[in-house]
C-alpha cells in the first residue's frame, strides 16, 4: 500500500508552493499576492489538471448516464483549474475573466446542488465548484497589482476551511486507492472510460490541485 501511495504524496509535495500564502517566483511589491509558485511547479499543475480533464471527457462516452453527468462536471473543473494555474509570465487574464469564471462555476455549483438530491456524492462537486467561485471572486476583488501577478487575496477563515476539506479528501481518497480486483474470467474487458479506479484517481488529482491553489492564495 505504501509504495503505491508514494507517487501520490510526492506529486502533492511537488504541486505545493514554496511558501504558504505567497509564491516565490519574484516579488515586485511587498503587498503582492500570487496564486502561482515557481513556473515549473505551475506548469506541472497545469498538466495535471488538463490531463485529468481530458480523461473526464473520455469518461463522458460511458453508457452509464450518471457517470456521464459526473464526468462532465469534473472535466469542466479540470480544465478550469488548468486555465487558472497558467503562469502569469505567460498569460494574465483580463479583469472581466474572473466574473465569467464565477458565473460559470456558480452555475455548476447550482447544478451539483440540484443533483445532490439523488446522491450525497454530488456534494463534493458542489464544494469544488464553490471553491472555484471563491477563488475567482477573490481575484476579481484583488487590487490591480495582484491582478498583474495573476493572484488574489481571500478570506483566511474560508481559505482554511476549504484547505482542510480538500486535504482530508486527498488523504482519504489516497487511502482508498487500492489495487482493484481484475475482471472475472470470461467477462468483457472494462473500457478505459468506465474503470472506477481511474475515476477515483482523477478526483484525487483534482483534489491535489485544489490544495496547491488554495495554499498559494
């Protein structure tokens, strides 16, 4: 179990910024707050979230309707996180982009809240979408210097609560990511888009990415 989990926790450490609250790429001003750490770490986070979103698109081809719905929301989350993690030295979103982010993920949060009537697992999607809204609002409300740095400030109490939730989710999901039993003899092979252990690994990857982004606020 421990050797299998080692790459997961190594990736979590790699995605975490060098210092909590302030990334250390450069410091043009004493009040500047960044969402990004070193450029290499930021690109690692972009790749992690983008690959996760791409696999979630593959899962949307499943014959199971519930899985298609969940995969669609997770694909949106993965690509949204990848876009938000792009290094500021490469691209700084315009000021109007953050209200658009908040509106898109606000709609996703309402959809997850509606879907939660049919199963409590949708509550995690609700928390994830709400966290994206929170980060987008924090960036929209940040001063111009922070926008130039592709970062924003948040409410410490709310940031801490979200960080606690996603850290717990990552640890719990990692503990549950155990080798699945192989298919029974004579059974049809499971398609890549329908493998439950890969779906869990995708959610774990997005949880790690969310922890890294919240640490950098």
